[in-house]
């Protein structure tokens, strides 16, 4: 339950961060966000930095995709009754580990390289960390047991039925989260470009 609560908080935050990133990059410097407080606490400077994009895609949009993916990954197992709850939550734990590492990288870029703090980004870092802790507590397993469950999917013999159900849940989650995340991204872009056009006219 805690994992789901933190997940919804992360979704809301990542939607806002996508909105903020596109607003700042399209309308900057005409508009400023609420958290431009000082030279150090400056969300806009973080949003317009090189570290705010990965392969040309806003990191905020990728974060939104990741959070929606986790939500649909969990829901697909529940709705489709795939019977892979243990394996699913073990894989979610690994995904969250990767997300925490990426958040640590983004925090390093922000705090150390840019010497700037984005309040909402920091909230998201904490939320992802809390999701990881909640997932670990829900599993009530050691790290060795978690990775052992995932190892048993492939060795010594491949668990085809579990793997098939897992791929079904994963593909469903990727498609749905991709559609929603990039629809938000496209909608925000269109909105701010239209607004920019009006300002220029």
C-alpha cells in the first residue's frame, strides 16, 4: 500500500516536472517558476541545464514514463491474473534500484556540478527512495533471495510460463505508459508553443 501511495505521488510530481521543464525551456526567460528563490535554489536553472535531457528527451518525461510503467506493470498482473506477483515485485525492486541510481546521478549533477537545488526534483528523489524501501519491506526478503527469484526464472531451466506472463505484463505496461507519458509531453509542448506564439505576436 505504501508503495502504491508513493508511486502516485511520484506520478503527480513527474507530470509537474515535465510541465515545468517544457514551460521553462520554451518560455524562458519570460516566465519563472515558484521555486526560483535564490542563486542556489533555482529549479529553472536545473531545468535548462544539459543534465535535464537524455538523448534529447527531457529526463522529467522519462521519469513520468518510468512511474507510469511501474503502475501499469502492477495493474496488468492484477487485472490479467498472471500469477507472477512474487517475480513481478522482485523485478520491480530491481527497476527501483536502477531508478535510485539514476536519481543519485541527477542529484550529483544538480548539487555538485550546477550547484543548484530543484525542490520538486529533490522531492522526487526522496519519493523514489521511499518506493524502494517500501518494495523491500513488502517483499520481506533479503537481497540474495530477491535476486535468487529472478535467477531461477532463467537458470537452471527457463520458466517459460512465468517468463511469458512477465513479458505480457511488461509489454502492456510499456505501451500504455509510453502512450500516456509522451501524450503529456506532446500536449505540454503544443500548449507552450502556442502561448509563445501569442506572446511574440
